[in-house]
């Protein structure tokens, strides 16, 4: 899916690196138990980045963490209303 969005919008390299860094930070904090403030800050950052390219239903956005035996997954359910054709 990310590849599809990359091809559709292009120029995701900087965003990809920022997202990787945010996810790394989340994983580090998760091992020390996430604070509600950190989860909310992550959610706000996700909204800010995603709304550059997509019109989303912010009220329906859900961010959760799923712990496995030796890994943690960030699960984001983001209802998309439409794709923005221009980033400005």
C-alpha cells in the first residue's frame, strides 16, 4: 500500500524517514510503557502529515498498539474521504 501511495504522490522520502523515526521513538517508549500524552502527540503528527495528501475523517481516526512476543505493531485506522490532487 505504501508503494502505491509513493507512486501516486511521489516525494515521500522525507516523510518516510520522519515516519520511521517517529515509529522508532514509539517502539522505544512502548517498552517503557506509553503515556497517553505520547500517543496523542503521535496521533496529531499523523493527522498533520496525512492531511497534506488526503482528506480524512479525523474523528474516526484510531491509533492502537499491538504487542507480540518480541515486537510491537502500530495499527492506524484512518478513514479516507478523498485524495487531494494538489499538495498546496
